[in-house]
């Protein structure tokens, strides 16, 4: 027993009265409990302040992640996932296949990235890109839209390096930019896939590409050999008859006065009108000159504004009516060798294959 007046408690301990009686506790526990009560009281007093700071921190973090994601999407180049030479165009579900092939899937899988490097297929792909930009851009999936922009960038870079087909690419970029301007205004209707900042960035790229194309300075080749003007007049006219675009004929006439005289030949423009348009269309748009003759040059440009011109391509996609496969035909320029390059069980595959125009390609996926 401790002496009276002596502190009989152990160092660092104290007694606390509870419902079950007196219990011994340590000072460290009491200090912890007191500290906990103090912190809780302080937290309760400043609860609104902490909540506000917490929400602000979360919002800043989300905004930072969003900016980082948008920047990553803008700078990331989506690879060409497929380089298939052929795809099966199925329009319904069967036991062997489920679902149907879409325009975006066909655009992703077919090897358009290699096709634009082939001079025989370049104009075909450019025309297809232009038709998609006019009316089919919203029907593409998000991946297909990114793939579209990547292929377009590759086309622009090729034109900047080769300095060829400049006008057709300018027309394509102008068509795409005007379509995006109208689509961006309807973002509330979810007509485009992805963040609006990504599409604004893509439109800025289009303007930058247009500026690069406008700044191209075509250098005149230093050749000491024979030129077009050195040929006889009949040969010059024969070469001009091979031009299927009247704008090319006008540009050729601006080279020199001699070619300008030949480019105004009435027979030349008459053949061009009959090549692109039917007799019925021509009869509806007759224009007489001051001398009382038909002005075929003015008629051509008027008909071009009213009716679509005839399209001509060196190489196109092929469609097999027997097995419903869309494919690029393999050919070798050196050995004049061609192959259908698709698995078909038909006896004569050549008779089953038909060429597909750019508009026909889009029509295949209209259900």
C-alpha cells in the first residue's frame, strides 16, 4: 500500500470513471484522444473551406488531364491498321459472317496509303476523298475519320514534294474545309466524333496546307532538247486532245502565244464537250458566238457547272460480282502482268470483275 499523500499511480497513467467503473488509461492515449478531438473540431469548423479547396483541386486536375489528352490526340498519328488488298462486302448477317461492312471499315482496311503513292491510282483516291468530304464524313467512325486526315496529310506532302496535281488538291482542301465549317456549327447534334478542339486543330492544319500549296514556286526545267512548241502543229493538237479537263487546256494556252492560238481551236472544245456530255445535255445549253457559230468553249464550262463530267482513271478498285469482294488489282508495268489478287472460286474471274468508280465505292455501302 502506498503511503498517504504519495502518488500511487504509475508514471504516465491515470484513472478514468466509466459506466463500468474506474479504468486505468495512459497519458499518451489521452493526448491522442485530445489531439483527435482538436483536429476533428478544427476540421468541422473549416469543413466548407476544405471542401472548396478539394473541388478546386479536382477540377484543376481534370482540366490538366483534358488538355494533355487533347494535345496527345492532336499530335498522335494513327497508324494504318490494315493494308489489305481486298475485303468482303457483306450486307447482312449469315452463318459465316455477322453484321455488315461499313464505309469506314472499308476505308480503314483497304490499302489507300499505298495507293496514293501509285501515279495510276492517285487521282482515284483524291476523288474519293473529295466525295467523302462533301457528304460522307459524318458516316465514318472516329478511327476512320483520323485515318482520313492522316491519308490526306500524306497526299499533301506528296504534292508538295512532286509539285504535281496541285489544283486537284486545292479543290479537295477547299471542299473539306467548307464541309467542316458547316459541321462544326452543328456540334450540339453530335455530327462529328471527338472533341471540338481536335477538329479546330485539324481545320488549322487545312489552312496551313492551303498556304503551303499557294506558296509553291514551280521551277522551269533546264532542258536543251525538243519541247512541245517544236513539234508540228498537228502533233500539238493531237496532244491537246488527250487532255480531259478544260482547265488544263486553258492553262496550257497561257504558256506562250503559239499554244494560246491552238487552245482556242473550236474543234478541240467540241470534242471535249461530246466526250463529257450527252447530245441532249448539249442541246439544252447552246451558246452562239458573235460570228453566228456555236461557242464550244463557253458551252463546256457552262455544261460543267450543270452536269457532272465523265471521270477517267488509269486504275480503279474492282468488285467481283461472284464472291462480293472489293479489291485492288495487282499489275506489273514491266511485264504487263495482271492478277485479280483475291480468293475467288469462279471459273473465269475476269468476267466477274467490274471497275468501281469513286461514287460507286460509296454507293456500295448505302443500305
